[in-house]
C-alpha cells in the first residue's frame, strides 16, 4: 500500500502526493461535492428578501426603510464573512452582496 496511479499520466506515485512528480497533475479527489457554507445560503435568502422588499418601497414608511437596511446589512456581513473565510459558496456570497447593495441603492435612492 502507499502507491496509486497518477490521474494525469498514469505513472505510479505515493498516495499522499498532492501533485504528480512526473507531470504535475493535481491528485485531489474532486468527485465528492463540496458543502456550501450555511452563511452563504442564509445571506442569499436574506439578501433576496431585502431586494424583493425594495420593489414595494414606500419612502414614507420608516419601518420599511429600517427593515430593508437591516436585512441587507446582515446579508452583506454574512456573505463577507463567508468570503473572507474562503468557505464554499463563493458565488452565492457574491450574488447576495450584489442583491443587498442593489436593494440599498433602490431604497435610499427613493428617499
């Protein structure tokens, strides 16, 4: 035990080698799906609610302004933490930040 075959060139290498010494091919197992961070999922949901709430916006309703601002700030914070920690779900985090910023722009642009 202790030897496997390279995914790139087929030569025999040690099982713990991250790269093949002959061809340099990456030897990690990418068949297992990576789990998306819970922070990214929560951020996209909250950011989506904030974005949807900004479409039915009444600039005279202060509670609605505070609610949209609160949701979007929480979404941006969770997505930023997830991105900073390098967790899976990078695309979800970027989309949630984009939705949240758009919601803030729509909300505060209408004031």
